[in-house]
C-alpha cells in the first residue's frame, strides 16, 4: 500500500493538470467582464478628452477676446468663435455645445446703483443654455451685479476703465460606446475670465454690418 500511494498521487496530479473541464465556464464569465472593462475604459478616456476640450474652449475664448487691442468689433467675435469651433470639432461642439461670452465692466454709477454690468454678450453653438449670471445689460442701471460675475465663492470684477472677458461654456456629452446608459447625456460646464489687454474702447462695434451672434 505504501508503494502505491505516491504513484496514485502522481496520477491524480497529472490528471488534474491535463483536465480542461471548467475552462469554458471560466471563459464564459470572464469574457463579459473583460469586455465591460475594455469598453468602460475607452468611454472614460472619451469623457476625459471631452472635459479637456471644453475647458480649453472656455480658456481660449476668454483669452482671445481679451487680447483684441484698441477696440473690439463683431468681426473679432467671429474670429474668437472660429477658434472655439476649431478646438471643439473633435467633439462636435457646434452642435452639442454653447459658449456665452460677456464683457463685464463697471457700470459707472454711484451710491447704491454702483456695481458691474454686462456691456455686451455674444453666443455660439446650438445647445440650449442660458447665461447663468445675467444677460446683456444686466447691472447697467443698478447694483444687481455689485459683486461681479461667477459663483458665490469666486466672483469676478472688472477694474475701473477696463473690462473682463467672461466665458461660460456648456456641452452635452453623450457616451459613444453605450449611449443609452446615460439618459440625455452628461452636461459639462466650464467658466473662464481674462482681463482685456491694452484696449481703451470696450464697446462692441460692427463696421462690416455682420450678423450678430446674439444670445
């Protein structure tokens, strides 16, 4: 009996190694998990890239509008929005996004009516999104924008004799791989603000009689 035991054990180990029973069952359960992780990872990458594009649009719109010197014209707004369109082509921003560009300036009032105002406002993109902090002319004759624009924790103000280009960007992200998993998609939103540089006239002109990108 003592001689047969090691031999029986070896045969059992060999049989266990050669056995293929259960592999198909393991693959049956492992494959869906692998596929889910693969597609889920790709979707996360797409979402991260969309976040980066929308953030870049907000920064570029406010920055480029602030770089226009001397005076600003509707033609300059066209160029600023053309840049936003170029950045957002990979995510079809023109169809699924909206950028709202506001010129924040002191309203020139005194006393209780003193504050900031939205001197002009222009929009681009087909997404239905309203300005969060006020429309054109808000604060012009009163102190409703006394604290400026932005969330409660980070209000933005323009200095006397200057202006701030304030960009609000919204985008409706729809998952590409499994679009049905998120009803109506996800809303991505970014804001950015830049002071104007070397511009003395903050009023928006239209020397070429272009169609205005009004909101």
